[in-house]
C-alpha cells in the first residue's frame, strides 16, 4: 500500500511523461525472440553492456535452434561480459528447447506461458509482453522502479513482487508498461541510487524522501544500526 504522504500516481505519470519520451525498451532488439534473450541477459547487468553484446550475438544466434545446437562453452563465451554467464547460458538453452518443443519456435504471448520458461520471471515477461506485443499484463519492477516507488511513497514494501501489486492497484492498466521506462528514465537522470539530485527533481516539493525537505531516503533500510540502500 502507498504511504499517506505519497506523491499521487496521477502526478507521477503526468509529470514524468512531460519530461521523458522513452522507447518501449532500452534494449536493442528487432524481434520478440531477440528481446527475450536481451532481457534475460540484462539481469544484474546494465542495458548499455547488453547492447554492446547483442549485435554480434544476434548475428550468430538467429533462432532458438542456433542456441541449442551451439556448445555450452561457445554460448558462455559469447555472453560472458553480461555476468552470471553460466546460469544465463543454462536458462537460455533450456528455454530455447522449450520454445522449439512446445511453442513452434515462437515466443509465447501470455504471462503464464512466458514465466514457464527457464530464467523468465514476471519482470522479464512483463517487458516482453509490453514492448514486443503491446500487452499490459504486469509492471516490471527493476531496481529503478523499486527505488522510485519507495522514495515517492507509492509502496511501503521492499520486494519487487509486493511493489508490483501496490503499483498495479494504483496505476491505470493502460500505463503499466510505460511506467517502467518512465521511472528508469527518471532514475537514471535524477533519482539516482547514490547522490540523488533532489534539488533538480520535479517532485521535490512533495516527495516524502526529498533532501530539499530534509527527509530520509525511504529506499533504505536499517541493517545493524546502519541505513543501507534496498
């Protein structure tokens, strides 16, 4: 649930839309399959780094069959710089086999089917459904969405699953998809993880975490007596 002194969702969406015009995804892709792979690679990795890797990757691996036919070592080498490459390789090869065996090699278009794929959770599925298929089935809660939701008071929870439920209850469904990229835009430009620029923030007069109002960062929690970022 939101805090009593939260910035209203209506204002958050309206003000962010006045500042930013983000793409459906900050990842580079041309097909739903490419977006699915890129989104999996982006876990614990920056979009910028993934976008450096995927042009060459997508020239080498054009279909699910290409990932399955390639050796584990080859795929690991090609995605190594995206981090956690062994687990990502395992998940990618597994989901590619399932795409071939159960979905005719195509990326499914429902939340239930997508999250049945290895390495695909609600965040990844929500991004793919919105960006590739224009479907509003969830709100992708990454680190930026998590941080801004807590700072603006839109949720009092700290886990992505509970934050998503809070946001879905407040945000009009037609804005579920774009909320992610709007918050990412603001999180990168102003409401950063460290050294947040509250003085330049459009919400500085109302944000319950605003430094300009002498407020504590609500996107932190006390651990052993020390406030740490969530």
